C-alpha cells in the first residue's frame, strides 16, 4: 500500500503506487492525524516513533539532569521539547501525487536541521565519547516508524484509496 | 480481547490477554499478531499515561497528585503532573511477552510493586488508582480495542492471503461481504470495507473481478 523510504537524515519519504493519492487534503490529514496526532504525542511521552536499529522504545534519559535540562523544563519525560521550535518544523509535505515526506522541512533554519540530526543520530565529543545519545524521532535508512504511526498512515491510505476507487 | 489472568509479584505486575479467542490460526499469523498488538498496546499505554489518562475503558483521567507529593515532584523532576513518571524506570519496564493464547503485558523489574500500587490489581493498594493495565473483566478503550481488531484482521488477511477463486460466483453485495466476514472475522460492513482497502493485493483481485463497485 505504501513504503517508507529514507534518503535524508531528517526526512522520511512515504511512497505509494497509485497516482493522485497525495493531494492537499491528504497532506493536511497526514499532518493532523499522523504527525500531530501520533508522532508528536509519542515524542511528548518520551517514546520514539521510530522502530530503530537500536531498538530503544523510550528515549534515553539526560546524562546530567542538573546541567541539562537544568531548570529549563521537567527532567521527565525526555521529550525533545525545549522551546518547541525544532518540532514545529516536523511536517508532512507533498512531493507528488504518489509521494510525501514526513520530517523536518527543507525550509527549516540550518540550526534546526543541525539540532534535529544531532538528536536523531546522536553526537560524539572530541575524545570519541558519546555526547548526545541518539533519540530517534525520524527513521534512518532501513528503519521505519513504530506500529502506532504505521497504523495511522495505513488507515489514512485505506480511506483515501477507497474514496479514489469508489468515485471512478 | 479478554483479560484472562494476572500476576502480581516483586518482579512482575502483568495481565494476560487472549488475542485469539479460540481461533485456529497458523503459527506465523499468531506470532505477527502477538508482536504487532503487544507493541501497539505498550505504545498506546505510554502515550495515555503521559496525557494523564487511563487506556482502560471506564477509568477516565488520572486523579491529580496530592499537594505534598506534587511539591516533591516539582522540586525533583520539574513537573507536578500525575503522569506516573518520576525517574521513568517504571515506564521503561513496561513491556509485553507472547503467551499461548496471546500476550501478557505489564511492568517487569524493580518497579513491579509500584505498578500494582497504581493499578491495584491485587486489591491491596492504598494509593489512588491510576490504572494503566486492565483488570479481569475490563477492556481497553474502544478506540484502542478497534485498532487491535484491525491489526488482527490485517495480519490474517495479509499472511493467509486471498485468491481469485475465493470470490468465484459472487454476484451480489451480500455474497461478497459474507465471504469477507468469513476471512476477516465478524466486523461491521464499514470495517470490512476499510480492511479490504488496507490490503493492496485484495484490492487488485477485486478490481480484476470487477467487484469494487460493491463498496
């Protein structure tokens, strides 16, 4: 019905066979039901929306909560939400009638993309030690979304394909 | 999806859920259902807990924290919300395992007793009940239950598959839905219709047989 393909560190492409599936309304529904209605709710709960290689269902805790997040936000859950700017760029975007992307938009400020990648894949210090642990919120190549997200996507496609084929 | 048993010990607070309800299914289908439903229930439970709501039908929202505990949690965690997350260990220990007839879901590890404290499955807890595991006689919320039914239907239809010959001689809408109900299990026509459109191969078969007009 659809495939999740990844060729970017901060965006996943959702692709289907049938032409004309992805229109403005479909992207709007993808944003409200999948991105806002599932992916961001999972992230807020400290749950990775990605079925990643590492296999961690929940985001790893802060190494030194006194230093970070300090008094800027609650220490738990680990929600990738400090100012909310980074996640505000997590969007569904139409590419063509058969493709759309889920993730950080290409028009996001460079520092948002850098921060997104740092959180998504993690960073290491000069000494080679882990600095920021990976907290996957966008799939990497070979990965896909968790079942709660996939179910929402699947149901959305089923409704859309029914509408398209039934109107013929 | 019925709760058929529960375990409360120092290392485990869990409930057993029957996912197959006596249905004879190939092992491959059973394994996929266990994996998909188990992960789905754990994820939905964690999201509901964070939103201070029970995933269990009829349990509603979680009661606010007591004044004293809220003060302590605010000081130590920076949040005074009744989301059952202090250091996160209990939620990290929420998991599921396959059983003969379905799965068991619960908290496995050092916070098992704390989980019973919140759920009161033992009937011995003095804490306000904030239930995130259904007790015997309870079910998950309707929206969660409905999606589990869809996961089961999809696993059966995708793993077992359809053939053109399954629909041989179908000339009426009723005949078509009778066959679909046999394959997917008892469902409303609206749910059966969506189950069809979630299965690409089936859509192709029905299109070839010119039967899509019945939807």
